[in-house]
């Protein structure tokens, strides 16, 4: 990872987070916007190896439309600086989408980790992320988030119940599942196919 470009990416990320904190902006909404923004999708694909193509106004207008925000009125917050770099370090190390990373460590939880982890090397928060990934599949997490049982998902998607059980428990590799099944699930659960499939962006470039 290019440390110079990491700094540039981190600056925009921490700016967004600092403004969101001061505005008491919904972190769930912010996670969604980050996961589907052209700018952060570019970060995923670039893996922080080339300069970010954006500017303050463009990014602020996207994330906070019609608010006429001047970044000078929103000083960067120390926790936001750490949180932004933690996410970028995890993404650059793992190649997973930001949406996938947010499933395991939502923004609010990452802020809660700041007191414990901010004086440690970033390898510790990356290791913590991997520990969470090992415990649960994205399908299991998403069903818990929405309060869906696998039987309900099966009824709504017409995907066999036993197939869902094996995918949820990772007894069956979702990467080897039919494209139709994955597309149905991604659409129903409102996530990107790469996120549900646990694809690492670095593996498909």
C-alpha cells in the first residue's frame, strides 16, 4: 500500500466522518453511501496505490447534499482520523469491499474500539476483523440484522432451505453457488454481490 496515497484517501474519509459526527448523521446511512459511492468504489479497486480522483467539494456535495458545508467549520476529530485509517488499512490488507467490512465492524463499533486500539499497531484491528469474519458468514449477519429466519428467506427467494443453511454455515462455498442464487440473495438482502459472495476485490482484478 502506498503510504502517501493512504494519507490522501484517509484525509477525505476522516473529513466525511468528522462532519457526520458533528451533524449527528446516521452512521447506517453513511455506511450505505460509502459502500456505493464512486469515490470509495475507486479506493476498493485501486487498493490505495494511485492518487484519489476527487476534491473536497465533490465529496462533501455527494455525502451532504444541499447543506452548503464549509470543511473549515468542521475540524478533523482525532477518533475520526483513526477510524478512517483503520478502515483503509483493513480494506487495503484484505481486498474486501467497504460494505463487507461494515458488516463486521460498523462505524459506531469502530469508534468504540478507538480507546482500546488507537495506540496499537493497525495489525491488531486487522486481526480483530479477521477473527469476526471467521465466526460468521455475511448471510448469517444479514439475516440477524433484518430479523429474518432462513425459512423466511427461502420462502421469499425460492432458494431451497437446506441450501441456505449450508451457505449460512459456510458448509458450502458461496463462490461455487449458481450465479442466479447469489443474485437473488443479494437483491433480497440489499447488498452487493461481491459482499455476499465474500469476494476479495484483489482476487478479481
